C-alpha cells in the first residue's frame, strides 16, 4: 500500500542545476548538510557581496531534500511543479518506509499552445 508523504516546496529561484546542461532526467536526494552544501558550492551564481550563494537552511534532523530534473530543455523555458509524493511499498523489501517514492509532477512550458503533461 502506498502512503502519501507530506512535503513543502522550497522556493529557491536559482539552483546550481541552472548552471549546467543535464541531458537526461535525474533525481537528487540530500539527507545531510554536507552533501547539500557541496551541491550549492558547485554553482556559479554570486550574491550582492560577490560571494557564492549559500545553501538554503534545511533541518536535516527531521527533513531531507528531493530535487529532480527531466533533463535540460533546449530553450530553458520548462518549469516543474510537484503535485504529490508517496512512499511506495517494495515487494522485495516489504516495507512502506523503504527509500522508494513516486513523485507526481506537472511540466509547464512557457510557450503558447503547450499542454502540460501530468505524470
């Protein structure tokens, strides 16, 4: 049986993923501050003091960060919206608390005539 997972969206604006080309879909999972900080150190964006943008604060004692990309859009005009996340029980593990999730999202392009695909 699948179980809905409560989540909140981090409204970040810029992320280090914006600085590079990601040819294929990718899921990023951050469970600790070190890996989260390292991800942000890979970015090229600078703040108003010409310092690298700091990683947004996350309480990793109670939270994790899941990020994903569907791959780079040639014109960069694709936005993703997470609709829901659910834990998926694994038959081989037999545990609904396993590290398997199903992320339901909507893709939205910023050109006329595009119909979003709900997945």
